[in-house]
C-alpha cells in the first residue's frame, strides 16, 4: 500500500520481495496494478496545484534586493547617524490621519497622482534602467512585472513616491491607444509592500475596481501588492496587461 | 556554497514542489507563498552551512515543514472533528472516480484527514522522497512515518469514496 510507482521505491530493498510476489500471483498482480493506477491518479491531482505567475522571479528578486555588498555597509553605517536626525520628522509623518488607512483610500490616492501632473524621476522605456533607478532611490525594486504588461505596453518612466510614509514605486506605461500628449502615459503600475493596508488583496488573481474615471486591477504576489490602473479602457482592456490566471 | 547550490539554481529546482507542499498543508495561496519565501530566505542566510549538496531537498522541505508547524502553533485552534475509525481494508476507490475530480476537491478532502496525517500524505503523493528523507523532514521515526501515511491514505481514500457516493445519490435524486 505504501509503494509508489515510478519513484525510488522501485529500487528500495524493502519492496523487492513484495514486488516479486506481485509478479507471481495473478490476484495480487491485479490488485497491485489497481493500486499503482490509483496512486498515479491522486498524485496527478496533487501535482496540478499551480504556482502563481512570477513567484519564482519574486523569490530571486527579493534575495537580490536584500544582498548588501561589504562596501555599502560602511556607507550605511554613516547614513545611520543621519537617519537618527530624521527620526523626529518620520514620526510626524506617521501621526494618525483623519482618513482611514484602508486599501480603497490608498488606491484612490495613487489614482489621483496618476491623473494629475507629476514629475518623473526617470524618463525611459528601458525597464532595467527603471529598476536600477528605483533601487538607487531606495524605493521598491524587487517587483515582478507581468509578462503581458512587458509585451503589450511601452514603459515611459518611473516615480518613487510614498503613501502615509510607506514606499510606493510607480512605473508609467503607454498602452498603445492614442493619447492627447505623445509623451504622456495612460497605464500605471503601483507597487507597495503587501502590508500597505490591512485589507490589501491577498490573492494573485487580480481584482477589478472602477472609480473616478480610472479602472484598476489589484493583486498580491509574495510580499508585494500591485495596482495596475488605466484611464484608457475598462476591465476587458486592462486584462491584456495582467498576469496570466493561475489554473487549479 | 558549492557549485550547483547557487541560490537561483536551488530556487529553480525546488520552488514549485515546495509551493505545492506548502499549499497542500495550508490550502491558501498567500500562506503557501509566505512559507515558501520564508524557506528560501532561511536558505539564503543559512544554506551555506549545508555540506552535503545531496541533502538540499530534505533541508528545504524540513525547513518549510518546521515553519508551517510554527505558524500553526501561533494560530487559534479550530475544533477538530474526529473522523470515524476507518477499516483497515481500503475502500474501492477507482482511478476513474479520482480523474473526475479537480485538484481543489482532492485537497479539500485532505483537510478532512486527521491533521497529523496530512503532511505525510502530501509528501507521499507529491514528492519522490525516500521514506528515510520523509522521516527527517517530519522529524519522526521512519516507522511512525509509515504508519501515519498508511492511516492517512486510508482516510483520504475513504473521504473521496464517500464524496463520490454522495454525488451519485444527488445525481439520482435530481
């Protein structure tokens, strides 16, 4: 009953005699064949559990983001002194706000930034430069971009910003639809820590929301929460930039 | 870290089976991601201590299982409903019946198995680990692994059979 076909059990000495007996006894052989078929069927169901898209890249990116070369540690030690001076200022940033700090408020705030005029920290269509720029700004740089977004949209630049003192990386794109200003963007990806709000999405399957002329999709992979927002279309339009749906 | 044990190659080889094991234990995508990421974080910081590269798989699965147990200890305990004692003879569950189910239904059945049997059963079906390795991962003697596996498998197959009988009755009543 504990024998597993097509595994190391085939060469396990503990099963050798039993396997030989199964070959000799017709009834036992039939039972054994049924056991192996059932094992394979159940195993196939366990193996169908799909890993969220981009998860492997997320794991690797996080490790790269947390690896600090030795020479940088000296710089950080000096920086720690300066950081102590900023503590008072930072505490002020975290004083309670009158608005609730939930995900809808965060999403609405970021949507507002996208629709207003903002200055890009880096203007480029090169996604590697964008990641480097965000990393050098000590913003969130260990994100995983959906393959569809990389394929179907063109990056225009990035902004390192904050919400309630929490870092948010904003990457701007053009969807390909005509825009009034050729250099503007109509697609924005916001990346934050998954603890940005207590009710931030927990699933990797995007959840849609439309408000104030902005359609958005939100999802979480690992410890990063993503919002992809657009002014140029509805949910169907946004789908072609989103991660592939996981299949269970 | 020796050749072949660099971080990216370890992630490449094991992220999927680790995630599947974590998901079979937690049935939550978010929790499975957390456990898997935590495991690779520990690997990144402590994996250099492993001298025998053939033990990487066992090391990773052991770490993940420990993290899972730790997280369970912190959670509020939900009532555990005792399954009726299952007969030692296995129910007549056919591969055809299992093929009609989807993955979620099989994993849901696993949740109804006695908790102490769930990890051994998941490893039995998911991974090609030798029983000695499974014993190391679960930190129990090999004899205990086998008896927990045998009981867990019997429970799982009984639950799947019961589920199939109930579905058939419902179809007949329609």
